[in-house]
């Protein structure tokens, strides 16, 4: 089928499923994911595996815009009051997720190298899913204010943890002596270079929006800068030994822009009006890869991964919020908003599979099945937690009307 018709089917199915899930009062992102599974090659096969491979070019682009939007939330004046608390909560929830998953898998006699990889991937959350739920229901309150920064910091910290543990796992699997340079210095350099590139592009965006005055030109410039961040990272990663992170780069663009440009929020709203179809495409294509038939093959490894990661995220957040004496709502509900997992985790899994082909099938099967579970259940749990915290008022209005 022609790729333009495939795009038509994807967008139409995503729109249609949003109406279906609304009947059950579920978030739109859940509808996108169900749509992908239904029209994908493992169900009705409206889009084939070849179609998915062709459309994968949109995945890093969509994640780039997600990262840019999240970076735009990092206003220093708004983070001063909770900045230290956010750092503590993020470190503890990410660390406990890693520790719980690694220990849980080792207890069930999973090879140490594989346990390290899956433990590292457990840190990743799905900023796109969380962001869409917050936007759709216009959530506001202390949990929402803490959720976006934690998700953003979490992915940044997760990339660092992943780079370090992946190096150690490769060393163990290949029976090579552990080097401080390979396992610590080099991965940190990759992270720093990604942030520096994003900061430079952010400065360019700041000055560019002062030169271009119209809304259309500013929107075009923002899209160009985000695409440049993704494209440069992909180019550098493919032509050098550095694995640049487009997620961190685009996040840095948003951070620099929102803190150095007056009326940045108003300008960024242009992206928010343009990006929903791209996000829909991202989720439908991502979930189309998920094959229900592989679920029985993951066995105990997949169950341990899901259970241990969920416990690590929740209790890490609870302990961190208790230590920092955060709002009781943050302590009680924030951990539930950190369960979704998708693009970043799949990206990590793909990198790990190419670097450690001996464990490739196990890594991809566990992560894809876990992604299916988390992306179907995670956004719903995020929404419920925000409702319980009293931060989604639109839901209350819908209930009253019904």
C-alpha cells in the first residue's frame, strides 16, 4: 500500500479510537496505542512491517518535540521552590527501579549482564504519554507541577545510568576487564556533548525568534531547530563513536529558550497546536510493533521486570517525597505517574540488542511486552492518580454532566 494511504489509515484509526476510549473515560493516548495494535501487522495487517520500518523516521522526530516541550517547563523561577526536592525524588525513584529489577532478575537466575541492561532500561519513563494526559485534561496542582520535571530529569538520569551499566554489561558479557574510561568518563562525555549541542541550538532559537516576528515564521523556526537537534544527533551518532542523545539535546533547547526568551510560553504554544498529529502517529506506529504472541515467551523475566520496576518507581518516589517533606499528594500519587514507558525504553533496548546480540531477543521481547502493558495501563493510572489528587477538574465536570 502507498505510504500516504498508510498515513491516512494511521491518523484515521487514531482519531476513531479516541472516540471509543472516551466512552470508557480513558485518555486519548490509550486509544492511539490500541489503534496501533489493531491495524498493525500482528492483528488486521492494515500496515505492514515494511510500512513500520519506513515510518520509523517519525519516532525520533516525535520524541524530539516531546523533549522540547518538557524542556520548556524548566523555568528556573518556578523550580526554585521544589528544585532540590525534585532532584532527590528523581534520584531515589530511578535508583530503586534499577536496584529492584536487577536484584529481582538475579534472584531468578537471569545472567548478570542481561539483568544490568534491563535494570538500566527500567529507569526510562514515557514523557509523551504523561505529557498528553496532562494536556488533554488540563491537569494543575502540586503533583502535576512535580511530574513533568521528574519525568524530564528521570530520562536524563536514565540515559546516564544506561550508558554506564551498558558498558559494564558489555564488559562482563565479553569477558573484558572493566575500564574507568569506558564505563564512566566516555558515557558522561556523550551526555555533556548532547546538552551542549542543545544549549547552542537554544541560543540560536532565542535570537531567531527576536528576528522573526510573525507566528508562522516563529513556528517554522522552532520546527527547524528541533529537527536540527534530532538530525545532528543522528548524524554524529552514525558517523562517530559518540552516541548523542537527541532527547537530551532537544530538552536542552527548550530549557535555554524558556529561561532566556520573554514570552517563551506563548511562543511554544505554537508547537503544541502543531504537534498532536505527530504524537498520534508516534504512538500508533510504536504500538503496531507489539506482538501479543510473544507474551508467553517472556515468562518469569517479564513479570519480574514489570513488578519490580513498578515497586521501585512507587516506593522510590514515596521515600524521596518523605525525606524532602513534600506535599502529601506528591508522596501518595506521584509514583503512579511514572509508570508509562515507551519510546525511550524501546530505543535503549534496540541499542542494547545491537551491542549485545547474544541477549537481543530476550531484551526486545521483555521491553516490548512491558511497553504494551505500561502504555495501555500507565496513562490510565496516571489519569486516575491526578483525579484522586484533585488536579483534573475537567473530569469532575464530565462526571457531573453524566
